[in-house]
C-alpha cells in the first residue's frame, strides 16, 4: 500500500480482498478434497455466502462515494513499475455485488443439480475458481491483471463447458469457446500494449478516470498525442478495435458470438452463472471501464454492431428447438442491447440492463435447468432415446412444475420488458436513449433504434413461443409414448429457493419504487452520464407505451400459434426460416472461410518445411555426397587406376614372357632362332 | 659344263634331297638310313672341295661311328618307342610343323641373302691367297701337310679335343649305366 | 670351276633343313639327326674355305675337329636320350618340361 | 573454491565416480547423476539467493560488475614478435545468466529423473549426460570467448551420441542433421572468434585477448584491425563487422532455432530419448538466445541496431511459421517441437526490440520456456514410454484413463499457450509490449510486428486445445485396445516429483515475475544503455 489509508478504507479493501480470496480458497480446498466429495459444495457455497455479505458491505460503503484505489508494487521491468491493486468505484462494486448475488443461488442450485455427478468436487472447484476470477476481474486496477483475469474467466469457462469431457460435443464446444475468446484476448492484449506504449502505465484509474491520461490525449493531424508520446492515429483505432474484439468475444457479439450457443453443452447451472449472467457481461463491463477511450465514431460503430447482434440473435432464437439454445441466443441478443446502449452513450442504462439481465436470465436458465433435469428424469425412467432439451417434446408442464412455471413467467416478462419487471426499466431506458441519440445524426442511423425496437418485438415472440411450447398445451412426448411414467416436480429446496430469490430480484421493487420510469431507478441515477436528457421529449412516453402494447399482441399471437394451433402454422421451408434455423450459416461460413484455410496454411507450412527447407538441406547434402562420390571415384579409378594399370602392364608383360618358359626345349630354340632371324632381318632392313 | 661341275650338282642334289627326305620322313628308321646317304653325298662334296682327308674322315667317323651309334641306340630302346612314334598321324603337311617350316625357310632366305651379299669369292683374304698361290690345287697332296700342322700349329686344340673326347666317353658311359646308382 | 658360293649355298640349304628338323621333330633322335645336319653344313663351309689355306690347312683341320666333336656329342646325346626314355617313357622333347618355370 | 567453477565441474567429478565404478553397479549410476544434479541445483540456488542486484552489479560491459568471478591465466604462450597469446579461464555471471543458470540446473534434475527410462548402456549414457551438463553450465558462465567456444563445442559431442545411440528409429539421420547444422554454425563462429582475437588488445597487458568484455569496448580494438569499428574493413565486399555479426547470429540462430534454420529441431526432438529432448528444449535452445544477447549484441551493438528489423522479422516469422507448422502435426512430440520454434521466436523478437521490456521478456521467455518445454517433453515421454506411440490420432479419452497425467498436461499446455498466472504469459506479454514500444523508444521495429506476434498466441491456443480435445477428452478409445489400456497407467511418484517442481516454477514465475525480473533488471537496463550508447 503506497498510500496510508484511513481505517475504514483499509477495512473495505480487506473485505474486498476477502471477497475475492474466499472462492479461491474454496477452490484450493476442493481441489485437495477427493473428487466425489460432497463437502465441496458446502465449502464453495459458504465462501460465496460470506462473499455476498462482505460485498454487500463493501457496496454500501463505496456506492456513490469517492472511488477507492489502492495498489502495491508487483514487479519492475526495465524502468516500468507494474502495480497490482484494487480500484473500487460504482461500477466495480456493483459488479462485485452482482456476481456474488448471482453466484449464491447458482451455488445452492448446483448442490442439488450436480448431486449425482461423479466429479461433484471438481465441479465446485471449477465454479469457485470462476467466481474468484470474475470477482478479481471486476475489482482489479491494472490492465495487465485485468487481462490476466479476463483470460482466467475464459479458462474456467473452458473447464466448465467441457466439464463432461467425455462428450465430444462438449469438448468441441469448449475448444471453440476458448479459441474464440482467445481471438478477443489478442485484441485486448494488443490494445493494452498500445495503451501501455502510449501512456507508459497499466493503471486503469490513472488512465480512464475523469481527467485521466486518456482524456488528455488528443487526436490531431493523423497523430495520436498523449502527454508522453505520440503515434500514428491508426493505432488508436487498432486499440479500439482490439478492445471491441475482446468485448465481442467475451460478450458474444457479432461476429465472434458463435461460441456461446455451443457453450450450452456445459451443465445448466454453469450456463446460468457464466454464460448468461456474469462472464458474458464482462465484455460490457470492460466497455464501462475503458469508456472514455472511445471516440464518437467508434461508439457509433459499437452501437451498430450491438444493434445488429441483437437483431440477428433474436431472429435466430425464433426457430431454435433446443431450450438452452433459445436462451443462449436471447442472451446474445440482450448483450447486443447492452453494447448498443454503450454505443449510444447510454452508459448507465447499459450497466442497468446488465444487472437486471443477469437476474432474469439466470432465473430463466435455472428454470430451464429444472425442466431439463425433469425431462432427463423422464428419459432415464422410461429408457427413452430423446434429447431432454428439445422443446418440441415438451408442453403442458405448468401443471407438473407450478413454481417453475411462475418463475419462468416472471423471467420471460422481464426479458420481454413488460412493466412491473426490472427488464422493463432497463430496456426502455436503452430504447429511449437510442432514439434520442439518433436524433442529431444522419438519417440512416435511425436504423439502430428501429432495429432495437424490432428486436424487442421479436424477443416477445420467441419468449412467448418458448413458454407456450414448454408450459402450455399438451405434453407432446406423451403422444409418442402414451405409457409414459411421469414422476416429476419442482424439486427440493435447493431448487425452489434460488428460483424464488431470483424471481423476486427480477421484479421492479429492487431497483425502483416507481415501476414505470426508468430514470427513477437508484442504480441508473448513480450511473447516468453527465449529458443525460431529462424527461422532456416525446420518446419517453411514446416508446414504452408503443413497445408494450405491441409486445402484448405479439405474445398473444405466439401463444395462439403454438398452444391453440390457431390462425396458421409457420412454413418451415422459407429462406428466412432456414437462415434463422441454421443460425445465419455463420458456423459454416467460419468453418470454410477461417478454420479450413488456417489448417490448410498449417499443412502448407509443414509441406514447405518438409519439402522446401528440408529439401534445400537435403539438396546440399546430396550435392556434398555427390562431390564426395566423385572424388572417391576419381581416387579409385583415376589415381589408383593409373597405379593399377602400371602394375597390370608389368604383370601382363611378365605373363607374356612366362609363356615362353613352357619347358619345351624346341620352343626355346624356336624362339631363339626366331629372334636371331628377326635381328638378321632388322640388320638387313636397317 | 665340266664334269666336276656336274658332279657337284649331283652330289649337292643328293645331299639336299636326302636331307629333306630325312627331315620330312615320319619313319625314324628311314630317316636314319637316308641320313647315311646325305653323309656320303657330303663326303663327295668334300672331295670336290679338294679335302679328301676330311671326306674320308667323314665316312669313317660319321658313317662308321655316329650312325652306327644311332642305330644301336635306336635298337637298344624298346619297340614301343617305335610304336609311339608310328602312331602319329601321318599327314604330309602337319599344321604343327608350319611355323618350323616358315622359320627354316626364312633362315634359308637370310642365309642365302647373306652369302650372296658377302660375295665370298671376292673376299680380300681369298684374293690374296689366290695371288700368293696359297690355294689347294687338285693335284697337291694335303694329308702330310695336315699331319704336320696338326702336330705343330694345332697341337693345343688337338690335345683339348682329345681331353674332350675322353670326357665325352666317360660321360656317355656314366649316363648309359643302369638306373639305381645314378 | 665350283665357286665358294656354291658350297656355301648348299651348306645353307642343309643348315636350314637341320633347323627345321631340330624345331619340328617329335623324336629326339631325329632332332639329333638335325643337329648332325647342321654340323655337316658347317663342316662343308669350313672345308670349302679351307681350300684357300694351303699352308696351314686351318679349314680342314677344324673340319676334322668338328667331326670328332660331333661324334662325341652324339655319343653323349644318345646316352642322355636313353636316360630320358627310361625315366619318361618317351623321347618326345615336348613331353619333357622340367625346365618350365 | 569458486562457486561457479564448482558448479561447472561437479558433473565431471561425478562422472569420474561413474567411470571408476564397475558396470555391475550400473543400477547406482542414475542415483549418482541425480545427486550431482541436485548438488548443482543447490549451488545454483545459493548463487541465485546471494546474487547482488543494483546498478553497481549490472555486469554487461564492466568486468568489475560481474559476480562470482573466477579468472585464472590458462594458456599464455609467448609468441615472440607476435605478442603473447592470452587465453584465460574466466567465468562470471551477471543478471542475464543467473536465472538461466538456475533454470538449467532444475531442468537437469528433471532430465535425470526422466533418464530412468534409459535401459541400455547406462554407463555411457550417464557419462555423456554429465559431460553435457558440465558444458551447458560452462557456456552460461564463460566470459572468455575461447572458453565459451570450448564449452559450446563440448555440448555438441555428447548430444550427438545421446541422440544417435539412444534415440528412436531415425536417430542416425536426426543426429547427423543436428550435428551438421550446429557444426556449420560453429565453424564460422570460430573464424569470427579468431578475427576478434586478432583485433582486440587487452589494455592491461597489451596482448591480444579472448575476453568477451574487452571485446565490447571499441577502444580496445587495434586501429586498422579487421573488426575495428573505426577501420571499416570489408570481407568479400561487405563490411567486416556486419559479416561478423551475421555469422555469429547464424551460429546462435541455429541453436535458438529460427526459421529457416530450424529443421534439425523437430527431427532431433522426435528421435531423441526423453531426457535428451528435455535438455535440448529446456537448455540448449536458451544458449542460442543467451549467445545472441551476450555476444552478438554485446560485441556488435551497432550492427544489432541497424539489423534489428531483420532480427525482428525473423522472430515474427518464426512465431507464426512454427505455430502454423504445429497445427499440421499429428506426432505429439513434433507438435511440441514446432511450438518451441514458435515460442523461441518471441525471444528473438524481444531481443530485436532492444527495449527493457522486450529484452526482459525475452529472458523471461527463455526461463519460462525452459521449464515448460521440459515439462511438455517429459509428459510426452510418459505416454511414449508406456505404449511407444505418440500419434495424436491413436489416443482418445486419456482424461478418463490417466486423470492425474491429464491434469499435468493441462497445466503444461495452458501454461505454454500463455494462460495468465503462468510464466509464459508475463514473458510473451512483455515481449510484445517491448516490441510495440520499440518504434517510439528507438525506432528499430515497426508497430505491426507486435500485432503479428500476438497472432502466434492465438495459434498456440488452437493447436494445444486441439490436441487436448483430440487426445485427452472424449470417450476412451485407444489404437492399442485393451493392451494399451493396461499399459497406460497414471503417472507414478517419480514422474510427479519431476513434474511438480516444473509446474510450481512456472506458476511461481507467473505470479511473482519479480523472481526473474528483480535479478535481471539492472543488467537489462545496463544492456539497453550500452546498446543505445553504441
């Protein structure tokens, strides 16, 4: 601690550290326990309960107070000192409390949900580790550590998605999730490096606070100038793009969203906590942290992408038959709202929506968990080969699961944004501010709020479809298997308590005493941007009314189609249907446009390595060998050959001469005479 | 053509023809006997060369000594010798003999060539001998002169020859002994 | 008058015949005859030249020596032939190859 | 007795013991070797703890600032008119070498533990192993170029035999390839070394010297000598100092290895027995990086600056190319070998940046990679030992079959792919940070290199996760069927003993990077200052 803090502050810091450290401790304890140990659940839950209490205290102390920032030297590299510390301001304590609050019911729920799993202990190890990473992420003050925990939440999400690692789909999904997130991580890392290079610090408080370094930096004449440095402005864009990539990956925004639906392979409780409420919100949280960094143009792009994501995901959710996938796409869609809100400058509404969404989406996932659990129960009891998550097989469950049904209705209404729910408050804020934002801009930007508006009706439709298919009408599985035994119910208190708790949190009173005006919510008041327009223009009254009236119609429409089979049935062959059902073909597109080329590049590189580089080596090798062989040949046949030839000559002469020594006297004589004769002849001739 | 010349041709012809026959004959006995004829003819030629003493010695030693010795040797060896030799194929021109024939012919050519080139009749010392009348004439007697010369001028060769003969005698005797102690 | 050359020519023919016999004959005795022929050719030459030395009679004297020597030679040669025949059961000079290296 | 000398020559002492023991006691050889490496580790840790930090003990180009120095005249021939030949036994360490020393010692212990699998010709193996150990330590400590070269070459020989005699199927090919590659590098290095020797005069004695630190000072060069900066001599039409730098760089780049001089590495690694793979990846590659920092940068600083772009480019290419290659592999060991190429690319990139962050990151990366690659190769060795197969497609669901093993694999994989909390993250992040800072601080590297380098991190995740998914997750399905199932037992105590220290070291460095940065910081700053002063 480099600054002497008042006593209360140091207590708060200690409490914060405790909130962060408790889950880590729990994870470590669980890691050392046997894999099946049932104690693990209670250890983790206890840690979260304590964390909840402490974070509530911290929240109450810090909320709307001066930000609390402490740090300690982590290490020195070169002349750069890298600090580690906590930065407690409104947004971080809010997240701290939110994560603890959501984690608590999920933990309780999990103790029942995972009861029969072989690796129960390991599950809670991972879950606690996730909580630790997530809690640390929200309070940390250094970009390096932020990145570290950013990646650690991804890592724990990887572990949890692939928790049932013998299922191929699960491990494919976790690989995909991690790699998609890695793409984002690279963006974040690049952004951090660029920021570090520009400002020479990793400290979030120094960088992004009011009047911080980022505020003082200016863009001028194609240069990005800070107090210490300047670099081409392109790198400011790259940094923004990097941050956006990180957000897109973590918060499942287009085009990096495809991992999230697949991530539903993990246990449902995990989906509820990580892939609906907390981790995926980290992207939005990041936007909140580094908000000052973005320029207006960049924010516009952000808004467009958020809007597009929201619309696209909602359109996909219309036709999905997998219970969790529908929810996953709705999550993407809602995250799109948050991003859009950030883009249009509705900073407060965005975070507000983040909080409310966390509650009701977590609630919906837990409901889905109950439903799936019971379907699984039916499946196992009757030895059926069915997908327990397929909503086509469900129906009429409201009688069997009454509490679940009520919870589902509350969650759905919140998701649609019907008044009296929390969702209404936050979503309307976004819509209204989006319209206000588009007022002063070029006309085509009106598409953004309009798109958001459309999305909200689409949301109403698919949510109603979901509820209708699951809870209303007849139990369709019964049609195929009339002898079905059904012993199902809402489950024990571990199921009921979280549902009730979250359902209550999804209603308006937690956030605002006035259920109709979002700007009265205490949360929004504290986070609202300085340039907030008071309730003076027409949007504030028209939009809530218009949206909701139409939503109600849409809901009834959906209910009518899917429950009472009235009016008409949607054709299932049209282009739009297929586009939606196949999730806009993005997975296929990525497979062909990205994965295959990359793998192909890998293959090519290897080919290049084997054949070209090694080929050159081998060629040199061969040339050397050939030269050596030539030398050897020369040595053997030319140099030695000369010697051998001389020897052979001598030998053959010897052999020739030897022929005369055949022991025949007459032959000797003959030879002798012949030579004499030759001498004579020579004598005569010469 | 004088008588002497005719005699010379006749003698020469007989000598050469018989020598050739001896050379070409496959039969050993015949060739031995034809060789007699050759020797006699040569003796005649010696006479024509005015060396009557040598001619006589020729007849005595060669015909009387050597040929008899050869015949003895032939007869002392067994019959098989004859058979072995007789069994040979008797074609007139044996291919194996062709190189020998060529050699002999070439030798003859060379010798004749040498003799003709040497032009023996016109050698300086012969001309000098003719001029000094140091030539044996048909009328002169040579035997006494030979006897004197042999005992005076050529005494040393004579003695050497005698010792040589002795050695040859001892050697021939030694070689001809029976197997075992040799 | 018979010239010196005539004698020499006859000697040459005889000498060549002797050579032929020595080289070609498969019978040691015939080879011996060939040798005798050559000796006789030589003797003939000696005699022919001897005509021009009346005083010392060198030609005739050496002809005599040669005849004597030939006799001795023949005796020894025949003794050798007999021995060879005893050992090798042949008198073909080709068959006797002990001189071969 | 000087500690460094002791550190270097302890293996030789124990090797002597092994030589004297009869072969019937071969069972004890591994324990003797283990004892040797443990003592070495102890000494290195003692050195590490007693290593003084502070600007006054930064080292680099001040001989007096080196620590644990041991300097003895070694070869001093009076050559008459040609002066005196001066070769010293001169060892000492500064911040750059101290952490590598500890890392090497630890890796050696692990390699010894991995040597339990060696069954044939134990005497030869452990003799060569200890010889290699000595040479490696010597390289990191030597401050006399001649001594450095001696140790450098001394490493080659044992490695050649270790690969060639105890290796896999194509071991001879691999051994020869390795040998030729490295020999090619070192032969030219010898020429430059001699050239430097003839150019540099020891100011104290006036004679030529091999002292590396003297070579760093431009004032010590004889006027007009080959490598004198002032003389601008040329070799084959190129500036002599550039040629010298390039030759030395190639020699070390082969060791690192960088693309395109890397192809010995996959072959050597694949064929080498596990302990040798561990040493190769863990220690040997670091000698390349260390050599570039100490010698290339130290002796030819101005060339290093002017050629930094190319160095960085090669680094980036290595990162991406190695990662792409790793993606295409189905032999686990080869995959890890290529990942080494990729990871070592960061070292080069960091060095090229010539910023404090970059160079520190490089050293960190070397230390980190030393631990992690050892761990990875050890882990491959575990499964290879059990079933003699490494093909990724032949395994599935090892997570169920060998849970503890899989846990260690996950630690190693995630640490390697740069998960925060492990050393590789800090190293790679700061290497990239340094690289990105470079255009502003010294203008050596363009901005885009850092961004390209970071793509390597992504690809790293891709191939490691693919392997995890393919090999360890899913339902159990093994090529060898039941036989393999029985053979694939979970890791035993010895293997855990080897793996835990490595994992702990990687984790500790990730959580407390100051363990490394604290020791190297002053040296790195001194180096940067030296480079900027030129």
